[in-house]
C-alpha cells in the first residue's frame, strides 16, 4: 500500500487557483454594485435589500445557460463575451414580466480551473450585469476533475428582479388590433447553436470571410443584446401603452410570442417588415431550411417583441429608438381562430 500523502491538488482540485480567481473577480463585481446590495462576493450567501421605492414588490426570477455556443468559444478561444450571453438570457426573461433585474449569480464548472479563462468569462458576466443595471453579488466556481474535457467549462446564471404588483406584464391586456413591434437582435444570440455548428461543419473551409461587415467568427459570436435599460425606460414613459413583451429565444418567433397572448388571440406578422442580415441568410442557405423552420429555430433578426396599443405605438417606438434600439413594426394582434398562433403572411 502506498503510504505517501495525497492532497486535494493531487486529486485535481487547486484551491490556490480558486482563491486567485476570487481575487480577480472582486474588482469586476464591485463595478456592478447598486442600491440594495448589503453583502456580495466572498460570503456564504449574498445579501440584497429590495429598494424602498417599491410599494408592493413582487420578485421575479430567471435562470438559463449559454448552450452549445460554448463549444465554439472553446474551439475559437473566444471567452470574453459568453458571460454577456449568460446574463442576457436571464435578465431579458425577467424583463418581460415588467421587472427590473436586481442581482445576478453565476455558476462556472470545469474539470481543471484555468484562472485566465475563468476571469475572462466572469469579466463578460460583470459587463453584462453593468449593461442590465443589476449587481453581480455571488456565484460558484466548481473544479471537478474528470467531469469535463480539458479546456471546457459550463455556465449557468440566475437573475432576480422586482416589479410593482400592479405593473406586472402577463399579456392580460392584449387586445385585437394591438401592434407588434420588433426590436432588432445583435445576431444569433444564444439559441440554435447546435444548428449553427452543423452549418459551420457543412461549410468547412468555405465559410465566408465576413458577414455583415465583421469577421465571420465575430459575427457568429456576437453576444446577446441586453434590452433591459431601454425597455424599462419605455415602460416608465408608456405604462399603459406597452401590453406585453416576449424574449425571442429557443423556439423563435413562432413559439415565444404565443406565450404572452391571451387565449383566442394570435399574431399576424408581415414577412419583409424587418431586414435580413447576411448571417441569417447564410445560415438558411447553408442549412437548406424553409422560412418556417428559420423562424422556429432562430430569432431571425428580432430579439424582443413589444405588443403595444395602436394609439401609442408611434410614441413607444420613438422612445425606444431614441434610447438606441432598432425598432420595426412587424405585425398586429388578431383573432387566432383554428390556425397557428403566429402566422407570417
């Protein structure tokens, strides 16, 4: 029997590396501090006090990951923006209830901790939190030898927001004749990457050098747009005009818009009412799929849908444009009948 001592590091877990990462993370998290934070990174639990300006606060939570977009991050050594994706996927979901994201927690798991890679990822998470106006107040770094291939990791994120009880958006006020506004996406965002990767594999060396004026890899890896600050500002200015929001994630336009519509109503979208990017055109051509499958797999250029009262549509659109969003009127609400909840005609 071998009597030589074994340390945790001998078993594949480097506590010193984990400590070094925490020290790298602390200044990044500090940049995201906001009202309500009582205790953040470093404790057993993070403390947050709901701001006193809320009269009847309802907490809204969301969790998500980045999906197989991470496989391209590993292959292309592009780790600094997937953290933005991680934040965006959760805070945009919280936003559609009308909620302001308050704080965010992350989970980073790997087989062997590379401090530089992990710091790049968390730097993106902190940047995403800044863009969303929420605090990065805690998380977990798990080094688990044998669980992940060398150089790979997984991410999960958790967001908590708050909304006044009387201002919760649940689509209950949507009516026939309301208009559907689409806010432009920044690209593929973080859904459909299993098909994206298949397209890249099929194209091989024939992938285009650029798409939409950017190098191919940058266009593909462009992080998910965070709509929080601009949409919250529009909600504040047009509280009765905005009736529902839908974050266009997995399932695309066809499956996400119905989630915020009352029974019996559907959305009639107008094809061609928003521009087609080179990226989505390349994906469709390479995959060889029809328009229906494109709109069921990808956001196809629309990352957030805003259902608005017809009388206030112009004002809401102008408010969002002034804030920096690209806004398109893409359809209207109509009786659903026996057909699909979302039609493009």
